[in-house]
């Protein structure tokens, strides 16, 4: 069971979107996915700050790739959700589903 660290809404969206775009785990692809999921524009700054925060919590890791001729020497980060990140998403999901089930009759 993960430590009692809680995920914010946007952090959850970032982790879930990252799992969804697994084959293209780059910031721009992730941002496009978040824009579609959230129904609003996500700034690059907000995305990178959140990715850095998730990395600090141990929920995301990244590797550098590229730098070749096709990218004109520019590298890019390839992100992935860690085992701890998946465990945290599972714990968060359990908590939220439990709460939702307890208030379902009020919301319906």
C-alpha cells in the first residue's frame, strides 16, 4: 500500500493520460490527450510542472531520447508511470469509488 500521499485532480488526469498514450509518451502528445480529456487547454508550463512534481513523488520517470538529425539535435523526454504511480492510482480509484457509491443516491 502506498504512503498516504494524495493526488490532485490534474495529477490524476496526467497519470491516466500518460497510461493511455503509452506508445507515444511525449509531452506534446500527452498535452493533446489532456486537452481532449479535460475539455480545456492545458498549458505547457502546467504540464511540465505537474510532471516534475509527479517525478518528485516517484510516480513518473523519464528518459531522454532523440537529438539526432531528424530532431535537429533537440532531445525529448519519454515519460512513463512507475509502479508506485500505478499503485497510487489504484488506491485513489478505490477511495473515490467508495465515496461515489456512498453518495450515488443523492446524485442520481
